[in-house]
C-alpha cells in the first residue's frame, strides 16, 4: 500500500469523478429536455440494468474464455424468483435469497 | 410498497435493501483491511467514493501500486453506468431546485435508483425530494457504518464469503426486476420478458471479452436499443 497521502488524493480524485457522473445528468437535464427517442431508450434502463446485475452474479469471469457458472448463486436464485412471483414482497424475497444461499453453501 | 411518499414510507421501502448494503459493506471493509487500509481510511473511502463494486477495484489497484490516473479512469468507467441512471431519474425532478437535484444526484445508487423506478408504478409516475433523499441518506449511512464494522472485523476474519449476506443484493435485484416487470404498464410484459431473456446471452458471451464491471454498462446500452426496436416491432 502506498503512502497515506497518495491514497487520500486518489480517493478524492475518484470521489470527484463518481460525483460528476452522478450529478451532471441532474444539472444538465434541469436546463435541457431530452428528445422523446432518448426518453424511450432510457425507459428500458431499469429492467436491463437489473437483469444485467443479476446475470453477472451467476457467472465467474475468465477473460478470453467462456465464463464459469456460479452454481451456488444460480441455485439460490430459483427459490428467490419463486418467492418474488408468489409473494411480491421485497423484504421476503431478500430474506429467502439469503437463506437459500446459506443452505446451498451448507450442502456443498 | 405503496403510493405514500412520506419519510416513514421511504424508511419502510428501503428496509429490504439494507441487508445488501450491510453484507457488501462488511465484505468491502474486510477486503480493505486485508489490503492494509486502516479502519478510518476504508470508511473515508465509502464516504467519499461511495461506489460499491468500483471501491473493490480501487482497493485492489491501490494494493498493486497502480498510477493514480489509471485508478481514477477505471473507477470512472466502472461507475459510468451512474450517468444512465441519473439521466433516467433526473426527468422526475425537473421542477425541484438545482440544489435538491445536485443533492439527490450526489447520493444516488443502483439500489435507490431501482427502488425509485419501482415506486413510480405506485405513485402515478411521481417522485419527491423527501422520499428519495430519505432512501439515499439511509443507504449512505448504512454503507459507511458497515464498512467501518467490516474493516474492524478485517483484523480477525479474512474471508468475506463467510457472510452469506453477499447474495442479498442479487436477491434484491431479482425482486425489484420482477416487481418492475409486472407493474410497469408503459412497456408490454411480453417485450420486457424478451429483453430480460436476451440479457442472459449478452452477459454470458460479453464476459469473454469485457471486464464484468464495464460489461454492465455495455449490455445495458445494447439491451435498451433492442428494447426500443422490439417495442416498435410488436406494436
């Protein structure tokens, strides 16, 4: 690990770029309107980004090769999806997910 | 989730996501401590950078002595999906002051974004500052506190996988994805289902070529484009 000063400056620089990517759209859209086409495009962001974040967790990456299936997460996803369909309650879905993975890890 | 935008309702809506922040926050603290960071530096990182997966990358790059400019660029790229989420959310806060917009933008996360998009389906497409800010601030504080706890634990435990809470975030996305699909009436369920299914091969094959964190942004852009095309084809 480098010096405390180096780490601190790096943190501040990283904080600045993440802050700008978060706030600039808010600042700019306050002044400008997006074309209807872009709004339609953005309407797909919620489902595509959530699906991507889920599916990404189902694999272990090996650049240059096919990814390896993460069976623990894949199996734990099944009761989680079922709970979503049956209960539609987010808290319950999360709790079932946590318990499912714990059980899968116990069994393996 | 209901149609109320009160602070109380925001706290209730955020509760299911808290497990995820705790699980990942503790894991992050442990990893940071293992890489030689002090408790206060790890916590400071969560307060200043506040970027989930980008923070894990930041710690590992620091540990191997990467130059500052490369670290900053990596963190920016990994977190650039925030631009898309902020763009989507900002449309609902056009009438709010610039200060409120900047404040909300500063603390927006994957999770608060997903929650707010779900909330819209219950509130006739309305969001307000008080509700969103409560969700954001709760997440921020829980994230920072969990990092501190994790960094302290990091002196004793070295394997964050022992906390099965790491699946909490994935479970939350599964839940929010399903709830979003069944309640967003602006896009036909059939279209949504096809797009979600298409994301699987996109992610699978994309993982061969692109680092997983950056891949999220790439496949999201492709998925949105496919969504627009499919929506017009089916209508």
